């Protein structure tokens, strides 16, 4: 009976937090928490991204904001421990995970470079009673992990269909990979290829591999553009879009090569504003950080959490770019 009451109390808090985020009704949430009698001890949740990157900084911002809301609601301190590997390397990411687990946090949210390469470490952490969820990555079949993110295939399909329309369903298109073993990047890449295959007059070529690096994205795109003067379109699979855009500008191909990119970092949005990036199919990193913390908090209480939390996809072009620049700049 006590367990049932505990779960009911937690649900009251969760509903209150949703009202706080969705309706701005902080007073209502605080009253609900007081009535529920739920007051946790201090909590620490760890965020482990693929690598140091501006996109993951936005995830962290969302996580910190959610932690602030939880701290206010619970009357205890909820801390975010953000640990970004210096390079996109599975061994280094596993080391970061092991170091984080040694601190006995209340939960870890991970964006894996290679799930199979980190599987043993993840399972060891879970065996120690520390909840683990994935963000910005689909959960592998049979893993039992919760995934916070969006439908990555749908996101890439949206971008590919839009690009095909923009170029008149004809011409040579380059598709750049991200970090090839990253589940979300691989899923997007395959979805790009599958979607473009519907258009018989579109020729698809390899667009290079960014490895989640702006510098690599720029140099790889520059080489592809130089080798293909008849290129009319570009697609990519990660948040290194500004690197591709810079290469397009440097080659003087701003009006010739149409680029439908990924994500909504402010530098990417500025390229959309300028017209170098025609449009972008965006995840919502701030929402992913926020929902990751909310899921970890519930898991730390022993509450069953959903296997998938869909944070949605945004399509951004000249029609709504000012709105998005304002939104992202304010975070």
C-alpha cells in the first residue's frame, strides 16, 4: 500500500511538472508537490554526450533547466554533471562512463557512439543499481533501455523529400555521413539513401564523413564540391551543418548547391537566414536534455518509464527562421 501511495505521489509531481513546463503554472506545481509529500534527497544526474560539441551544450542547457524546476518542486538540490568526451572515441566515452558511475550518481543519460562497443559498460552500471537511458539515439532491440529523442528516419526522410522538391527531382546529390557507428547518424544516412532512391533522376554520391567534427565536415564537403562541379544538392546526418555550409560558400556555390541540413544550432540558423542552407530538419536538443532528466528522476524513484520519449522534429526554412533564431537565442 505504501508503494502504491508513493507512486501516486510521484505521478502528482510529474503532472505538476508538465503543467509547469507547458503552462507556466509554477504556483500550481508547488502546491501539488506540497500536498503530495514527496521530497527527495539531493540528486545528481550525469549527461554523457558523444563528444564536445555545441549541439550537446544545448542538451545540457535543457537538462539544467529541468533540474532547476525539479529542485524548486522537491525542495532539494538536483545537480547535472555534464561529462563530454574530448574526442569522438568509443574507448574514451566508456572511460567517461566508468568515471561517472564511480561517483554513484542517481542516473546517467548517454548518447552512444557505438552501442555494442559500450554495451558491457552500460550493463555493468545498471547492475550497480544506477539507471541508464539513451538520448538522441534509438534503443537497440532487446536492450530494454529508454530512448529520448525523435524518429531519426522520419527526420532524414523529411529532409530528403524537401531537397528533392527544391532541386526539381533531378540532379546530383551528395550525402555526408556523421559518425558512422552512431545509431542515430546511421539511421539518418540510410533513410536519406532510401528516400532518394524513389527519384530516378537523382544521382546520389558519397558526401564524405564528418565524424561529428565541423572541421572534417568542411574539408570533406570542399573536396566533394570541387570534384563534382555539377553537384546540385547536399544532405548530412549530424549537427556539423555549418561546416558544409562554409564549404559551399567558399566554393562560390551558394545558389547552385541546395543544402537541407540537420539541427537548429544558432550558427546553422544563421546560414538558413543567409540562404546558404535552404532549410534544416531539426531535432530539439534542449527538449532532449529536459526530458532525459525527467526520465532519470522517475527511474531513480523506481517508477516505470516509457521506452520511447519522442521530442519531435522541426522543419525550419525562410518562412519561420526569425521565430527559431529568437527561440534558440533566448535559451
